[in-house]
């Protein structure tokens, strides 16, 4: 990874931080997006201690807001002439329904729409053989997309909505791979497994308690980040695209995650919500 620039969201904790540190040790230059300034500065300091020769950078944004998604992606595109790896990893789980100022359900906004917008606005900066890596989840198999209630206004259950957004990640990956056909840019997604991290730490209610107990038996962030690092760096997946991986192995996603019509419709709806081109 020497000389390569890696842009990553959700890098201040959990598998995102573990992946950023691992890729920095391999010589990568890390450019990451954070929301919390204290955690951002702590992460930046550690990256600089790991690889002081690399000009690591942090950008701050609230990835639940469309305006912020666009601003931070534009800022990065202005500063970076070449991006070798883009890792969309930021994610949340909310026990109760929360609506952003854009009128979006917050889990959908952070877990899916931020992936879509950041990727769209950084595409022109991707190197000819760049890799895009999206963090999905095994929970996608439980997901169901109801297009006339995409913001879960009629029915809200925290883990159901989270699962739906993880299904969106897989569908987005497959549709983007189709649209990038003929280029050498690859895009893949992964399930990191159940990881002991800050994920769900602020979900609230019974869910937060259940998650905190369950994390006693969860895998470490370093273990959870292995597949993410593998997809970002391994030679044997340099030409693989549109795949879904777990434990560094290509596996089949759910039947709905392979629905091409659903993937195309999600793309078009996302572009409309974001006010971006459908291309």
C-alpha cells in the first residue's frame, strides 16, 4: 500500500479504526472522515505515530446530513488528486426512529445514502485501478426494502431498519459494479461479523443492553477488520468486483440482494433524494 491514498469513513473506532491502522502500517496514507473532533484528533495522532512519513488527514462532517455529505466529499475531491481506495464504513443502529433535517430516517441516511453520495462525488478522483469497499452485514439477509416507506414512517423497528440499510449496501455494491463495467475500478462489500465495538453503543433502550451483553462474546475489531483490509489491499481480489465477502471469502448474499431491478430502483431513488445525476 506504499504511496496509496485511502479514504475511509467511520475510522475513529471499531473495525474502521483497526483497518485504518492496519493499512497505515502497510504504507498507506489515510484520509478519514470523522464526526467527533476529539476522537478524530486521537485517531489522527495514532496514525501519525504508526506512519509518520505519511501525510494523514482528517475531515469533519455529520454524515446524517446531505449537505454535509456533499461538502466533505467536495472538500476531499478538491484536496486529493488521486484516491486508490475508498472505504465506506460509517454506520449506526438506532433503537427509536429519528428524522434528520432533510426528512430522512437517520439510519438510512448514514448507512446507505452517505455511501451513495460520497462515492458519487469522489468517482472522478478514483485511480484507474482503484478499489471501493463497502461495509455491509450478514443482517442484510433479514432486510426488506419497502420503497413507498423507505424512511420507515409507518413502521419502525431498529434492527429491521438496520438490516434494510445493510441490504441497501449490497444492492448498491452490485449496481455500482455494473455501472463501472469496462473500467478497472472494482467495488465489493463485506460482512465483518459481530464485533465488539462502539456500534450500537448509543442505540438506546433494550437493544443497547442486549448488544452490550452480546459483545462479551463478539470478535475483536482487528479480527472484524481483516476482510475489509483484505479487499482494500490483497492482490488476489484485484480483479474481483460486485462481490460479497465474509472472513476473506467470496460468499453468496441473500436472494433479494441479487435482485437487479431492486438495485436499479434503489439507485434511482437514492439519486433523486440526493439531488444527483442517476448515472
